[in-house]
C-alpha cells in the first residue's frame, strides 16, 4: 500500500501519513480510526486550578512552564518593552530554553537561551549574515545578549510540519519550497576550501550507542567514516545544520497559499552542503516523490559523489543521534538514528 504523509520509513504505517509531532503547539485530537504517531514528550503542566496566579512572581509561565531568569527577562524588556505573558515553547529536553513573549500592549517574539556559547555564536552569526537571504522565510534577530547566551527573534508565522497530516500534493510542495530555501542558504556566502577532517567523537559515540547497535552496525559506520576521508574534498558553504520537519514551519495547508519558513540556526556553520540532507533524508525513505520535489526546488540533482558523501554523513549523524538519545533519554532522536542505520545496512538509503 502506498503510504502518504511525511513519514520516515520504519515507523508504523498510516494510510494518511503525517510527520512526527511538533513542538510549538499541540494539535487537536483527531476523530479518526488511525491516530497520528505518539506525541513527543512535553514538560509536565499542572492543571489550570493549580497554576500560580502570578507566573512572574512565582517563577512559572502562564501555561505552567519555567519562566526565564531575571537577567533574561530584564534583557527582553529592555529590547522589546514590557512583557505581558511568557509561554514555554521549549522542547522536552533539559537544555532547551525557548519562550514566546507577548508584549503587554501588542506584539509577540521568541526568546531563546542557548545551552552553550558555541551554539549562541553560531545562531547570532547565521541570523546576522546568512539567514537574511531567506527574507520572510526566516526569523529576524531583534537583539542578542552574549553574557547570557540569549537571542530575541521575531515570530515567524506557521506551525511545524512535524506532526501534521498533509495531502500528498502539499507535502511535495513543502519539500520543493524547502529545497529552494536550502539552496539559497547554501549560496549565502562564497564557498570556501574544505578543512581536513578531524578525529571527531566517533569512537565515543560508538561506545555510548553500543548496547543498541545491531550486528554489523559498528563496522558499517567505521567503513563509511573511512570512505568519507577518501572522497574528493568538497567546498564548504553555509549550512543550516538541523534541517528536519520540526524546524520547518507551514503557514497553511492550502496548496495555493502555503508558505514555508525555517527556524533554529544554532547548528548553522560552514560545512559540506550534503550535511543538510542527512536528517531530512529520514522522510525520503520510501517516498521518492518527496526526494524529487526537494531537489527540484534545490535546482540540481545529487551527483554520484554527493550520494556517497551523504551516506557517510548520514551514518555519522545517526550514530551521534543514537548515542545522545540513549544517554539523554530522547527516544525520538534515538529511533531516527536506528532507522538510518537500518536503511544503510539494507542499501535502501535514497
């Protein structure tokens, strides 16, 4: 049976498809015999009757989440004015700190506190220099506070496609637009010569992921890592770094009006272009129409050399995801990595 929806191979099949669930808002419960994939774990929210009446005074947002610390709140109010309400928009991970700040009089912004200086520097640089080529398809940097690793961003309209059930034609149009935006981003700076590959953290990731690997997975990853070092050196371009459905926003399911936007640039850096395809390739498994739509928008097909390098990058991304998911209790990231290794092992990866 043909599967519809941006659904990675290896998941429980649905006839009407759909992406994995998103972060910013819960979708309403659908009265349908086939339910969407289980929602991603979200932080506990106390029932309305138990929530504090004054979230700022009690350190909780209006929806029961954790409010930013005083230094971040003061920075935000200096930059955008008095805040009426804070809403927790973080992913269910300890290091994720994102809030939607609604102005006391009008307006809404996103306030993001990075987990480390590296991510902070990357996102600030990307938004100041590279994301501008995306125009209205990317948020604008309003203010940055290096001391507290915090940025304030304009609100981008739409919901993540992660978790949405979309018609096939809409899925293809989303992928085409994402491909077009990705190409523009890759052209945001003059390509630079590749740097020699370093040892990285491969063996540490393999050790952490070992309990979950199937027979032959370790040898497969090591072989692809060795192959990568023998391939012709690619040029380096600005890459998004975390191109996947949860960071793709869709403004409307209507094909005639839909607009796609991209968020989350904290992993953006100069790198081989194919690295941006490694995570998105998860939704292409068994869906050649989505693969073709993306590269139609991108403006050129993958070369044989691109495909070889993509297999290598996907294996390394998968093993790091499995290691992180296993040690940080992130089952979604872990499962995506396992799917990728299964596809590489079976030689069905794009």
